[in-house]
C-alpha cells in the first residue's frame, strides 16, 4: 500500500470489520480474517483494485474512501466448503446433514460488514517524522503498524500481534515443540523524529505430527505407554488446537475429549432399510465410535480402543474421532510452560 507523494490532501481511511457466519453468529476473525478478506478482494467489486492493509482482526485501512460508508458483503465463501467436510465426519449427536450444516464453527460462508470509522491526514505522519507532537500521532502509528503486519502476511511470514517470524528459522528444539526466531516492530515518536523500533524475539511452535506422540512428549512419558497420560492435562493442552484427520484428510479444531474411551463412547446412528412391502423403514442403532470406524469404515485402530476420542464438535453436538486418526497441523503456537531443559536451551540459542 503506497501512499501518494503529496500528503497535504491525502488521508488514511479507517474502517471497522465485522465477520459473521450465515446463521448470524460472530466469527473469530483472528483465525480466518485474512483468508476471508483475501476472498473479498477477489470476489467483490467494492474492494477491487483498492489497496488496503488489514490487521487480521477488526481494522481495515485504505488510502482512498470506499464506495459507501457502510458495506455489507454477503456470501463470501472460502474454497474448502464445509459441506464436504460435514458429510465425511462422524456426528455423534445423531443430527441430520441439514441440521449439521447450521453448526457455526463449521460454516465456511461469511457475511462481511465494513463500516467507516474515521480518517486522518497523511501529513500527520510527515510532521511526526519531523518530531512535531500531534494528537493524531498515535493513530498514525497504529496505521503504520497495521501496514507492517499486512506486508509481513503477504510475505508468508507468521504474524502474531506486532511480531513476525520467518517460517524456516527454527532453533532445533527436541520434543513436540520448536522455537521460531523473528522480530517485533513498532513505530515510536521522539524529539528527533519518527523511529521504527525492532527487537529480536522468539515464539514456541508445535511440531506437526500425531496427537498421541505430542501428548507423550509434552508429558515426558519416556516409556511411551498411553495409559500413563494424564487426560485432564491433555484436554487442556489440546483445546483449541487444529488437527487433520487421516480418514478424510480434513482439518478441524479440537474442542475437547470424550468422557469415555473410544470402545465405550456410543452414539445413535440412523439407518434406512426397505421393508417387506417396499416401504422405507428408519431405525436407530446404538454403536460405539470404535465399532463404527472398524466395522463400518473398515479402518484398523491399533491404539484408540482404550483411549478417549477427540471432540471436533461441541458439547451440544459432539463429533468424536479416534485419537490415532488425528495429527496436529503445523504453525500453531505453544503457550504452555517449558521444561527446565527447554528454558536453558532457549536462553543459549537466543544469545
């Protein structure tokens, strides 16, 4: 986003962004905001050719005004449509496909609302660069920070707030987590003018791989026996992480674990059969998650029988998947405490 050379009559325009699923539920823009806004740029003329910077959450900045103070851009569909995912997942709640499609976290079609917030002259940045104190300088700095974030996102860097990380640069941690090295940046006004402050920083990233291996590693279970896993701790560690399921190659977010083991966790499965007179008869069968995957999906499960299932649904509409079919995807932050050995290694690597 390149501002014009003459800043006297040039402005930054700031807009509020709201993302909603088609059922009206608010979407968490921090997870999918950039992906949605990239799709808006592709599919809606209102933003076609308009240079903008997006903070990945709720603020959009442009260097020209949009066609209207308030834009409602409906039916923004991401490419990995949820209908394919839902039809291949196991719904333990026993709901129909039509009702399943209304579960908010699975919806992949959004309504985007962009509302004008304010504008301020680019000349305020020029004056701040000269060391002149201005009331609008903090707003200007926020815009510059957003532009930095947009630039880093377009360079395919990991972006966490005002910190940016190059994907290949890891420090070689052992176990289930690794450390990415990057930098944090922010603009500051001083009497000498406008300065860009940059510091070296690090963040912990979960290594992709089987969920079972991750739990054994982070709980330091050296004998690799799954019956030694603390499942209460495991539930807290896994909540909110993204996994890919091997039986359908789809990506989901973990909401929790089942209360029962896979062999005992049952659900109602509806079946349609033809009666003697040719009339369709519906029946309901209680079946365990383990038996469903082994006898109906013909998937061999070697570890999951006496382990909890991963819940990729929610408490009202649980969707349970055997643990060994789930693998953590890459580029997810690890927010738990490090071991003493890991802390020591991090300090040494950071010098």
